[in-house]
């Protein structure tokens, strides 16, 4: 029990960092209705960019902003491949993700891993400070960043521009009939999403003290897990947009806390990814199964009426 | 004035499903024309409307609006002067957005969308009054998601959205076909009221002969991607359903009984 309490702050910090990533996934997966696999690459790009810039002596906040911009470029590329070259969104994301692997290695000067020491650089968050009750504790900063982001996104998706992105995802046919350029809105949404994912990667790399070329592997599944956990637990009570975003962040935190629990119960770390995939697959399938069962029941009723 | 000049469109070129949907079609719509469009299934009626709306590129020919060539203008830009209601009630609205949000989206058709708030308080009161005048009981449900509305309510809302910002042209594609007779009559009456009040140039596709005769000042009949009949003014007012069916067989050379099945 005490070991769980000791591990809890770390799990919450990581969950909050991944929560930003999950908000990015929410924007593509739920708002735009696109499954964007760019994120596996752009998460690492954000980490790599930020760490290399911090090592070069740049202020971590500036490095974070630049990571955001670089993530947006990645989203832009996927958007162009999808809308201007007619490549299905999933494939467009995979193509960008693959090329990002090479780019990330370039950014990290051909090394698969680049460390950044909290003793040498003024990192924004670090797992080193996770225990103490000080302002350096990453949980404080991450909560503030999450609140700011949710506020800004709530504002943005309420503006005319944000509404047109939502309409594009909800019914692109209707959006075009109302004069909305659905292609440019998809690109914009993908840029925003990948920018946030890169920010998450930048914070994650600082937190764990290094950028790794493989840090984004399977990130999309973790992001989806957070989105789905948030929806399953809070979907019925959280209706407003900002609450939905909050639910996504809390979903990521829950994911990491539960992960910590099963690890302590003796699960092999190597089996983690499969466990996550299975859980996400089940939750994605539930709405489909529900419909099917409801359909069967209806069919039976109709049949008995005819008889 | 809207002119379609020798418009051609073939779908699935070079496959077994190749289909010439528009065959050298020409049509001139004068301002304030209210044209009803009839024709059998697959005659090309929807394709003609979609060609005007810019859903796809036409193969050849031109589309001229008030002297401006809009043949290669993308769909979202043409929307600035078009209001559309589709046959499928699902197509015209964003289901996951509120009624008022859908209306606000439509009210900004043809405008640049920036970072000002997506809907203002003044608009809310305006929409409330509008919905009230529609008498569908939607004015007190403005923050309801459109996805839970009935087909008829959605079609009425789509009609309202198509005209909330006065369009140059209103394109109605069998917009009452999916509704029960009572709701269909109501939405149709609303359509006519708006078209008359706003003096909108309108194309309305219908499979109902009586409606085609009763509404509008002009009637065109399509067959195999062409216009085979174009009647307006007094001649149109005097039309009867029987005459129309006879004219259809005459113009298209089909046998009358099968046309009856297609048209009635
Ligand atoms: N997107 C498309 N791809 C392939 N074929 C199409 C497409 N749209 C229409 N067609 C074909 O073009 C022809 C004309 O179709 P259209 O929808 O214009 O007919 P319609 O007159 O509206 O008929 P209905 O009364 O059934 O709505 C049909 O044969 C149809 O199968
Ligand atoms: Mg049709």
C-alpha cells in the first residue's frame, strides 16, 4: 500500500503529460472524425526538438513553443497528403509517421537517445521532483498547463473558425454546402492536434530526462485509451466541450494510475502494450456490439409482430 | 440569371458502370423563376442540381451565373449564393452540434470565418423568433443537438438554414420525399412561403405530379440527362396530371404504364 502511495504522484504526473497528447488525439479522432497515426512520430519529434534545443542552451519555454510549431508542420504534411493528394487519412498519417522517424534521428544527431540532465538545465518538469511538496513538483505545473490549454481550446472551438472545424468533422457535406472549406479545416485540425502531441512529447522527454526515438511507439493507442476512459466514466455527466476535454485528461491520469497498479500486482512490463491494445479494442467495439444486439432484438420483435 | 450551357457529365468512365448522367444539358433560369423538376429515377435531376452546386466537376460545358463563369469554382465558394436542401434529412445538418450552432454556421455562409465568437446573443434572439415563426416547437430547444431531431424537423431546419442568409438560388432535391404526408405538406408550404416572400430563384425536384403542377411558375421534365419538356406561365397552370404523363411518354418515347410507375 505504501509503495502504491509512493508511486502515485509519478503516475499522476505522467498521466497529466499524456493527457495533453490525448487532447490532441481527441481533436482528430472525435472532432474531425479522422484516425491520425502521425502522432506516434510527432510525439517523438516534439521530445527530440525540445531536448536538443534545451541542450543548446535555449530557454525550455521557448523550446516548448518551437516543439509545438514543429508538431504543427508534421500535421500540415499529413493534411496535405490527405486532402491535396487524395491519400486516405490513415495511410497519410502512417507515411508522415515513417518519415518522421528519419527526421527525428536527424534532429537527435543520429543518436537513438539524447539525455538532458535536470542538474544542468532548468527543465520545466522532472521525475526527480515528483515526491516533494514544492512548486517544482511536476504535478502543479502540469495542472496549470492543462487548465490553460483546456480554456484556450474551449475558446477556440467556440469561435467561427473552431465551429467550422467541428462542422467539417460532424458532416463535411453540410459544411461545404454552408461555404466551409473542409480541406483547409481538416489541415488546420491536424496541425493543432499534432502541435499538442509534440508539446506532450516535449514535456515527457523533460520529465524522463531524455528524448528517445522510440518514445512515441503506440502513442495513438494510449491517447485513444485516455479518450475512451474519459468518455466511459464521464460521458453521461460531462456534456459541455470543456468538460469533455477535462474528462480526456482525467482519462489519461486514470490510465497511468491503473497501469501502475497492475505493474505492482506483478504484470510483466513487456506485456503492457498488448494489454492496452486489448482494452482499447474492447471499448471501441462496445458501441458496435450494442447496436448489433439492439438490432437483433428489434428484428425479433418485428418478426413476432408479423407472425 | 443562371445558365447551364451544353453540360455533360459521365460517371465511372471506362468501367462497366459507365453512365452518362447529363447529356448536353442546357437550361436558363431567369431571376425569380420557381421551377419544378420531374423525371423518372436516374433521369439526372439530382446530378443537374449537384452540377450547379459544384459537388463534382462537369466533363464539358459551362455554368454561368449573372454573367460570371463559375464552372470551375469549388463547391464551398459557390455556397455563397446557393441554399440547398437534400433528399436525405441526414445530409443538411451537423448532428453533433446544437440547433443554434447549425443556424449560426448557415448564417455565415459566404463570409470569412475568423476568431470572433461563433454565435452572438443578438443572433440567439433572432433565431428564437425565426424558429417560432416556423411553428415546429423548436424555439425552446435551441441548445438541443440536431442528431436527436426527427427527419421532418431536420428538413425544416435545413430549409431554414438554406434561406437564413438570402441565397441567389435555392436548390431543393426531393426535400420532402422522406417525410410523412402531413409533415411533407407542412415543409412544402413553408418552402413556398419563403420562396415567395424572399423572391428566391428556385429549382425544386419532386416525384409528385400534383405538387409539380401546383407549385412554381415553370415546370421542366428530364429524361436520360436531357430536358425533354419545359412549360411555363399560363400553359403550366392549365396542366393536369394525365396530360403530364402523356407528355412524358411522348417526349421520352417510353411506354406510358412504366412511366406511371416511375413518376406517381
Ligand atoms: N456519384 C455518382 N457515381 C456514379 N453514378 C452516379 C453518381 N451520381 C449519379 N449517378 C448515376 O447517374 C444517373 C442519374 O442519377 P441522378 O441521381 O441524377 O438521378 P435522379 O434523376 O436524381 O433520380 P432519382 O429520382 O432516383 O433521385 C443514375 O444512373 C445514377 O446511377
Ligand atoms: Mg435524385
